[in-house]
């Protein structure tokens, strides 16, 4: 059995506390279903929020250098970050405007992001980020050169303080509103892959690779 | 013609500057296509990033109180925020791992969020947030009571400093990699509404409302 995350004053869900989840498995499941996170950090008193690809492995999040450039300006021992992942599952259409909502699953991880310096660890982090984006693609393509590895910043955030918020199910209306002749329910939203579009610059025939054929998201 | 946002030292896109967009129309179009934003703020030195429903109207963003509780603890004259909106359009599958990417459109708005106090302005902000979630629903359902209005926090962020990052099109590989026998292309992702699910607690027959029938997202 894995240990839950004890809610801290910083991760305790304040609003709609009934939606709070501190269970490690549940939190990791949400993280693993997503491939984009939003990384928040503060620089010069100003908060910044940057979307980037990521992956969880064990008790850590790895994310890509695309978020790092502004962060890295004031980095040395690490940067305090909030990594937030959000999956929107449905619109919740209540009988009253007030009870309209979304069904969603979101995770907030508070921690310190450090730059991965070790070559092996960086390569492995890139592999898991790639694998989280599209499983199996890593083995189909040209591997990174030493120069490319050097040019890529990868950050690591140990997951020590985390919480999730989950809403599921139908709307919850005020008791008296159930007598109103208003349609209520949920409108599920899903993200699906469409037909792959081959690069017009392809110079030879190439079959659709297994990674794309098997792509499972949505 | 609308004025572009002159890039500031804080909104200038540092990495992949070729993807930067400061054009107001383009930025507003991205904001208007989304209904969830990620709001970043700093509290006690710790950044927080919280997903919430929002809408843009004119040169301002309005978002819902669900993000406000932790923010409001240290609010009076306003809270410095970063509001980030991200639309993921496709996976970009290159011939090399290094050039793998996403096609995406993201906007970052830096500004000060203040709580809307005025009743009329709050009601209008809630209406536009609702309208951005699902057009026309507001007029189909029970309107907010005075008590509900009071219980709802709505924040406003004037859009003064903003930038977008947009990536479109096929992968861009290194010249020599185009000779590799590797399938390259993009895998488009779209979000679609599924069949609506009626609330099992419905007490009467009600036709599917126009707002759900016409729901256009995806």
C-alpha cells in the first residue's frame, strides 16, 4: 500500500473540500493520464505559468526545458514551483446557474524544481517524457546526440506535497430546484486523436509506425 | 485595427522566439476558444497554479471564485497573477527525438486580479463566463439569487501585458535527417462533446435544451 500525502496548510483543498483527494495512487493516476502540465514559478515578484510536456516516474515529475528558460535565470539550488495538471471530463449543467460546474480531475504538486545535470538521468527523463507523450516512439526515431542532450534542459520535481481535486457525477442542485422543468445533466468531453497527417517533406514511403497506430489517448 | 501588445521584458518569448505572437486579435482568439485557464499567484513565497473557468470580454479576463479562496487570503488592492490558457492541437512526430514537439496555442496574461464588488458587474461577469462555457445556457436556467451572488467570488484581470506562443505545421527536422526512413508527421488531437447524459434525478420529461444541441466545441 502506498502512503497518502498528508495535506499541508499549502495543499489542503480550501474550497469544495469534499472534492479533495490526498491518495497517492489517485494522484499518480491523474498525472499519468496527462501529458501537459502547467508549471508556476515566481520571478521578480511576478508569477509565471508555462505549459509544458511532462512525465511522472516514481515519486518525481520530469518536465521539459521549454518552461525552463525564464525559470533558469534565477536558478541554482532550485526553483520553487507548483506543477498543476488538469483533465476536464465534462460540463456539469445544473438547473441553476449557481450549480453549474465541470467534472474534472486536477493535481497540484508543490516542490522544488532542479535542473538535471547527470547525462544518464537526463536521457532517461527525456525517454519517459517521450513515452508519456506517445508510447514507443522513442525507439522508432533518431536518438539524441550529445550536443542535443546538452541543449535540452530537463527539470525534476520530487513529489512530496500534493493534492488532487476531483468532481464526478451529475449536477447537485438545491432541493427545491429539482421541481423546475429544466433539463439537467452532464455533457462529457473527450480528447481524441484524428487521422495522422504525414509530413509533406517525406522523401520515401514509410508505413505508419506502431506508436501512431496504437496511440491510445482519448 | 487593434493595437498589438508590445512585448515587455516579462512577456517577451525567450525560447523559440519564432513562435511568439503579440498580436491582440490572435491572442484574443486563443483566449476565446478556451474555457479553462490556469491562474498562477504567489502566496507566502510559494507559487500556486489553479485551473478555473474564465471568459474574456473586451480587454479583461474574468474568472471564477473557485481559484480565489487561497488567493483572497492576501488580497486587498489586488493580486499579481499570470493567467495562462493552452490549447493543444497535435503531437508533432519528427524523425529525431530532439525535434518532437506539440502544435499548440498558448497565451500568458500578466496582470493584477481584483475582486469584483459591484453587483451588476459581477452578474455580467458570471453571465459571460457561463456563455463561454456553453452558449445560451444562462437563459435556460434559474438565475442567481442575491445570496448566491454574494457567495460567488469573481475576479477581473485587465489585459495589459500579454503574449502568445503558437506552433503549427509539420515537424522541422535537421537537414540530414530527412533521408532517414522514418515516418514523420503530426497527430491531430481534438476535444469533442459526447452524448449528453441526463441527470438521473430528473423528475419530469424535458427536451434536450438548445444550448446542448448547439454546443459547438470541438
